[in-house]
């Protein structure tokens, strides 16, 4: 029955607290801490008064209910003394002393887990890039970790699942609470093909303060974190800060210069985060650490192109490979199941102008001059490169050696 005392202690110390692991460095077990009386608790140094008051509450009814629920619903409980508890998490500040999960966890410490996160209110470009990133990292051999939030996190998870891969979602509520509700089916798919994990006891509702707290677990499970698209106030930037403090690598996609949705990414890159163009750059960087796990050759050279949704952040369920040479959809038996050719309606005015100029010009400088002459738009070099990156992700152009670009598809 030791589990009941672990659950009691996690509830008394609270999520995101260092108090639990600090107390366990002073005492042999949660049961020993439970047995302390008020006078003994008051004498403990290094623990604040609120936690001491909470430790004086010896009521085991909620821990008992939690334990019974987990046994009935086949929810796994992992504590700091569990053999499967990841050493990666043991190394972080405020490590969770209890974790609840459904599904199956890989051998985390020996696997290349990569966090892929971003804003809930993402652009269609961001959603497409996230889906592609999740799929390609999975094909290369990585396990994608995200937060099950709407927007970028969901897109990364869907991409990983589309490649028949394993993915992990760390949530900011009880294991029995699906948030957002629209992700109920995605929750089920992740539980079947990976794991849902949380430090919050069952029946804990999602509140705004829970999500920044759980972000340290997302980064803590992983060897690296990639920010796909994040605005200036995105919670994904908290995950990036946790990763940096935990000594893990931080990657960021460039996004579109000037777009509010990409401000956080550009700021991270400006401050020293690793600039990446996509999954291949991440795999190239990490594969020396996992020579038998990560394989750059498994990332297809085809472009994953999605159908434009009706609104920003819409789901893109049907992804199809587009053949590099012909621009035609790949056969139905492709590893990733199917969708569209070029749809210029998804482009901004700047991207349309850059795309049109690609018919005659090849270098960013030539394209910039052509756009100024033909469309009256004086773009910075960064804006041109951002537009070219978007076009490349969407399969509308290809980067050539020497910094040149070539147009791939005609408007349909």
C-alpha cells in the first residue's frame, strides 16, 4: 500500500513543486513523512509554511479513491522509486514524484524523444509545418512528445500518428480529462500508439496555471525541444526555457518574418536557439548520439503537402506525398496517406509575388528586385527568405546548391 502515501504526498506538495523531492532527500519514504506529527513537521527546514500545513492533513480518502480509480481504469502509476522512472526526469528541477499514464512508454532514457510544441492559435503554415515535422521525425526513428493542446501540438501528434509512429502527450489535467474536448479521438489514438502522461491526479480539471507547470515535463522527457510556431506570449516559449535550463537542445523553425505567430521563434533564434529548416536538420544534428536509432535516409525527399483548411488551425487529416520530379500525387499505397497539389489560395500576397517571380529568377536577391519592380513591394532579404521557406515547405519550390531556388509547380 505504499502507493497511497506517494499519492498523498504528491497531492500535499502540489504539482511543479520541489518540496516533494526535497523531503525525500531528508526522509526515507512518503510513509515516514506521513507519520510525522505537527511538531516534527514544523522543525523541517527548507519547506514553506503552506506545504507544512498541508502535510499535517492526514486524510487518505482522496489518495485511496485515486488508487482505486487507477486500478479499475488500468491507469499506470509511476513514482520516483519505480524502475521505469526516467533518469532524464530525475535530473530536472522540481521533478514530479508521481506520474499517471495510459498506454505504453518506451525505454525513455535510451530513445530519441523530441518535443515538438507551439501555439494553440497557429497559422495554417504553422499547422502544415508541424504535421510535416511530426511525420518526418517519426519516419527517421524519433518519438514525438507534445502537449495535446489545440494547434501546433495536435498537428505534431497527428503527423507522427500518420507515419504509424509512437507519440507521447503530456497533459495539464487528470488522466481521465480530455482537453480540449475536440481532441477526444486524438487522445484515444495516442493512448493506443504511445502514451498520455500527467502528474495531476484523476478528476483534476484543466486550469490556466497547470499548463506552464507541465511544460517542464515535456522538455524533461526529451533530448531536444523544437518550437514550430510561437507568438511572443506563447506557452511554448516556457517549454523552450525549461529545455535550456535542463541542458537540452532547443531548435526553432524560422517562420514568416513580421508575422505575430512567428515572433517567438525569431526571438529564440536571435538569442541563440538552433535554427532548423525541418526534421532533416534535427536528425542530422542528433543522429551521432543515436547511430542505431535515428536515420536521416528514412526521411523521404518528397514534400508533404496539406489541403488548406477553412480556418487557421484546422485539422489536416489527409496528407499525401507529392513526387519531387513529376509534382504528381504519389500512389495510394504511400507510407503517408493522401491529399493535394499546389493551392495558391493559401499564400500571403508576399508569397504569391515571390512565387510568381520564381518563374524567371533564381536567387533571393533577383527575386527581391523583381518583386520591387513588378509589384511595388520593397521586401527585406529576410522576408524573401521566409517566403521561400514557406514555398519550399508547401512543395512549390526547391532550394538548389549555391543558394538558388527553382519553382516546382504551376498554379492549379
